[in-house]
């Protein structure tokens, strides 16, 4: 009897320590856009800079870019993010997320649109709130990184 009570109390105690991740609302993992203002940059310079940034920051620009049209100022590619952590409270599992990124450029600005967000290897399409927050945070940094890259390239004197 003491053994049964001991097992039951252990189960009750430890079950309170394990946190089940909170599923994200469908709107949290939906497609989203991010606009970056780039005063003083022409469409062509932004387009070329985005191509160079992709080539330098993704494993292979040839495998990432699915579509590009310089006249329209559009680049569409697929990418992955590593370093997303699934934290159950007792164990942390690293995950990778895949996405599609569309970049549209105009004079003085660009818009990054992200869609088809998915955790690689996950059978269902459920996202957890902390995953969507981290994925969006990392993807939105792309706009700032590209802007910094363009400004740095413009300031270089050969």
C-alpha cells in the first residue's frame, strides 16, 4: 500500500513539472509581410543587393531561388532556419523550420513576404506559440540584415 501511494504521489508531483507547449492560434503561424524603407536606393541597386545577400547568407543561391524577375523586381526562394527550440519544460529539442520568401523591390523600399512556414520533419502542421514568435523574429531580421548589407556596400569605396 505504501508503494502504491508513493508511486501515485511521485506521478502527481512530476506531472505538474512538465509543461505542455501551448499551440499557436492559426493566425500566429499565417503568412506575413515585412516592409523595409531604403531611402536613397534605386530599385536596381536593391534587387542586386538582395541577390548578393542571398548568395552570401544561404548555402546555395542556385538552390534557394525559385523565381527571379529583374524588371518586376521580384525574387522568390525557399529557405530553412535552424535553432528553433521546442521546450517541453524538461527537455529542449532543436528544430528546423522551412519557409518561402518573396522579395519585392521598388525605389526606396522592399517588401519581404514569408509563407509556407513549416517545422521540418513534423507530421502535423501544428505550431506552438514560442515557435512562431522565434521564427518570425528570425525572419524579420532578414530585412534589417539586407538593409545593413546594402548600406555597407554603398559606403565602400574601391
